[in-house]
C-alpha cells in the first residue's frame, strides 16, 4: 500500500437496480476530481474501475443500504436518523428491510457490491468513519450530508418531482452547484467549475437525471474528503453490525445541530453585530480582493447582475484591472473590515453635453455577512459626497431587482424615489426579474 498521502475518496450513488444509472466520483487527496460519471454500471464494472487504484488506500462512500439484517420493518439506523436534526433540519429516509428490498428490486445491491469490493480490494472493510491508515467503505446519505456540509443552502430539494415542477429542480440544483463553485474558490475542491456549468430548463430530463446522479456521487466523496482533512466530523446513526448511516458535520458550523447563518459561507471573520470598517476608493492595487468580491456576488446573488459567474470567472485579470483603472468619470468605492474587502459599488458620471449633471450607480454588492449593519449606507453616502462635491452632480440613478426589498428600503431611506419599472429586465434559469428604477435628486431638502 502506498503512503497515506495518495489516498482516494470515492463516492458512489448506487442505483437500486442494474437498469438505472449509478453515479461515480473519485477525488484525490489534493481535492481534484479525477473522474465523475453516471452510467448503467454492473457491480463488476464498478469494481473494475476501482481496481485501477487497488494499491492506493480508498475511502469509499456509498449511498445505499450496505448492511440489512432486519427481515421486515426498518433498520435502527433509519429510525435514529429521522429522530435527529442535522443543523436544525429533519430528513426523511427510505426504510429498509430484506423482504422489501428483495421483493421490490430483486436483491440488496449495496450488500452485494460491498462483498465484491472486499473480495477484490486488499485490506478494506466497512467502517462508520474514515480511517487515516486503511481503506474503508462507509454508508452515507447525500441529502443529510448536504445539511451537514452546506447548512447555508439547506433545505435544498434538487431531485426532480413532477408535483414541484422541473423549473424548481433546475433552480435548486443550480444552488447546490453554486456551493461547489464556492468550495473550489475556497480551495476545498478542484476541477468542478470546468466540468459543470449552470443549467436551465432546456436541459432534457434524462440529462438532468444523469447530472443529479453525478452530483450525488460528488457529495458522497466530497464529504469524506472534508472529514479526512478534519474540516468535518462524522455523526453516525446505527452500528456496523446492524446497519448505519454516517453524516458529515462541518466542524466550524456544528453547534448543537442548530442552523448557522449563511455568513459562514465565504466571510467567516464576523463575530459581532458591531463591526469596524473603513471606506476608501479602490485602485488597481486592490485587483485581487475586488475580483474575489465580484465573483462572490455573481455566485450568491446571480439574479441581481446582468453578467454571470461562468462568464466572469474566465476573464483575465486585465479585464478587472480595466474596471479599477483611473478614470475622471468613474469612482469605485470599497468597504474594508480587518483589511478584507467586503463591499463595493461603482459611480459613473455621464459625459454628454446634456446629461453630465447625472451619475449612475453600478455593481452594488455587499457580502451577506455584513448586511444590515450600516456598511451599505456608508458606501452610498460616500458616493453621494463624491457626486455632489467633486462632480457637482444633481441626480444619481440606479436599478435594483424588485425582489431585493432590503436594498429598496435602504435606498428609499436615503432619499431615492422610483421613477419606473422595467418588466422582465433580466431572465435567469427561465425566471424573469423586474428591475425598479430609482433616482436621488440633490438640492434643497435632500442630503
């Protein structure tokens, strides 16, 4: 067996029968996706794929019941799991018994696959959690794992069910993919962004099912990767002898199984509702944090921007430098907390003969962890001061998506009024978004 640094993390979303697709994902310890697929695999085909890596230790996480001793009823694992909350959320899970599985599907496939894996791979055994020194097979449950690993987006219902509508499933799986995009940006994963792009309702349902199986397999492998790197711990329901379900819980987010605020996602330094922050103009020296913040905004609030993460994540750094280049008619204002850029907005003055008395605000974004604490208000007031005193501007205009009620309330509180509504201004994943057009006039009675 090779050194532990060569360990692999395998996720298998095992189909109940041999007629449907099984998802398979393999990650290396460097967090890179080596392989991810969804095909109609036989058990032998799965074993054959893994035999390629037989000399390397493997942590194999399988979404399927692996140990089923009860003839009828349900396993203790399911009963215990459904009584508990994962980061504040209850989950339903399939109740397993030998009679039901054999009658409905013809066999207990997870049990069969495990036996074949143990026969084929050296020194592998069933375990409730990863072992740093040996290969193991673990039963997991993707929906519960998502709540444990990504509580900020949970609950998320990305499985297509006709009663909820296909567009709903598409929106939900895009939310889940956003979480993996962010994991890659944070250095927890590699190779996801290049392989998976956001989808829309034009994707065929068959292709969607394959994507769903691939994502489930990735969840299985990724959760074990986090546990191995001590970014998550295992919460086990049941026993190896009678069947179990292992759920990963992010260590920083695990706090008496209560939901942790979405602020943990990217900006985790906020511990108090009263923060200290500084406002200043951005220059090309701020290019890296500016790019990071811009991409974060496109990921977290894609409906609020005309551009997309997929487009701008591929931009060369020079593209972002252009946005911060010195320009007499443009100012980019940023907010910093502990030297971290947490928000920005761009003020652009019109340059025409008849409209140079106007300016527009663009690219308004504040990291979610810092909202509602006066940062956005201070950014806006700084832009107002530049507009009035440096440029002698008489009005500032902006547009805001109609669903962003918090931002609209802030703008109204600073004297902005609505002068129009652009219906269906943006279209994202088959859904239309209206934009509210607002203006603030400077003059007597205005600040």
